[in-house]
C-alpha cells in the first residue's frame, strides 16, 4: 500500500492498524542535536488519546510513546527516529457485525474493492487511530519549530452551527491554557459550554455532529513555500485533507473572499516601527504566491460527523445484497475536540519540511575577500 509517507526533507512514514499490536512512525531528516522533551511529546499525545471525557470515545488507551532510535542523551542524532505506541484496549468483537457488511460513509467498501481484502476491526489502517503516530511525529516537528521561535496553536471554532467568535492570540501559551480549561478545546469559555451541552445531547441520541478547527501559525518567517506545485497553502491543504473525517480546508479569507472586491480584499503593505514589512489586513492568511509573508498563517479545517451512529441504517453486503447495520462499540460523538492536536501536528510537519527546504533556497555568497566556498 503506497501513500504511507509524508514530506520531502522532514519525512515521516507511519505504520500499524487500529486493532494490531501497535502503531508507530519513522521520522527521517530531523536535524541532529535537537533537544527532545519526552514529556512534551507525551503531553501532545494525551490531548489526542481516547477516553478523555464524556464527549469522546470511551476506548481506554494510554498512548504511551517509546522512542526506539534516533535520540541519544536527550538529543536527536540526525538518524531516523522510530517511535512506537502500543495498542492496549482493542475490542475486536465489537466489529464482528461488519465482516461482510459495508458501513455507510466508512472506508469498508472502497478498501475492499481496491485491495480485495480489508481489516474490518475498527477499519484497520483507515482508522483515525493512525493519527496518534502523526501527533508523535508532529511533536518532534513542533520542537524543531519552537527552536526557531515558530509557534502553532489551534482550537475548536465551531460545532454544528455553534460558532465561536474570532479569538485574538497575543500570547500562544495563554491561548493554549485557556483552550485546555474545557473538554471541547474551544478558546472561548462561553461558547465552549454551549458546544459541550450540544455534543452531549447528540451523543445521548446515538448520533454524531461535525465541526471546525481553526489554526494559527505565529512568527513564521517570510519565504516558506515553493512555486509552483509545492505552495505552502497547497501542502497545508493536502496535510489537513489527509486527516480522517476532514471534508474542507480554507486559509485566510477562504470562500468568503470570493464574495469580496479586490479593493476590499487586498492586504496593504506597511513598514512597522521595527522596520518590518507587514500588512494592515490579513485576508491572504499569511501566504501570498504560495510563500509565507511573515504575517500569522491562519486556516480552518472542517470535519464531517463521525460515520458510526447508533441507529439502524440500510446498506449492502460484500455480495451486493441489501442489508441493515447498526453502529456498535466505542466512538466519538464529535471528533473535533481530539482533532485539535492532529491539526497542529500536520501543520508542524508541513512547516518543518518547508523550513528545511528554505535553507537551500538562496545560493551562499563567498566571504569577503574573494575566498571560494569549499
């Protein structure tokens, strides 16, 4: 199966299935001598792990990560980093009902048709359980970006039709601290309470609901992104759309920008008191011509409702015969609270890759005096 790797210079390959022995990731291209904070990595995984609250799946996984290679005495060595996360609470019997029946809006039918075989236990490789490996790798990428002053922060900005007001980020850590005060991970406390009540009511009905995650990248330098096909927003879009249940991505003004005039939408350049070139507005979302312009990078990711619902639904079996199926097992009524660290992780992987690529974008100049570069 192709398509298990992501990135060019900072490259990850994930492996494992939802009900297998473990999941994991191999990171290639991480620079040497980066200080690795295992507590930080585990903290990122804890934000994604199941069983956190009444509005998430009750599968119990500690998601304890083990670093197998690539780190010595707390620092990266420049060699491949292998990370392993054991699966601890599989209940494969919960999936015996769909051995020969296709669940609506799942990957059952497409996997079976493409490969002629599928792991029906939780979806196997198509399960969102795989994203734990991405979060582990993304934590390494975030540590690399933090060493350069680049910060990433996301939160749940909508659930169903409940929208949070735009939240200004003056301090990234304060923003994250406020977000983590509630189980839905919305940085606006009043909206968070409304979201939690709504998700819980949906859960009690045996149904699910979608939502959006808004992400902000702060202190990104000018120049990240490659023309023509590796534009920064294109790679961010691919990264986000590779996450399970994502059905939409927009950056800057997004679809709303199509309703505006150029005279309204153009971001006017100014030079601030520090002598830096900035823009008055940020409809470009921090990216122009596919290249970061030094303004905050802002985008939204839309997640569909979780496909497994506790209702009877019509479907077909592997022979094409009409069948009926009802959801069983432990599932999220709304995926967005646990998706926040996944969105941040994928953004970090894109930024880390482009940061490394950008280091080679300008030809080094010879030192003064005319000496050549060896």
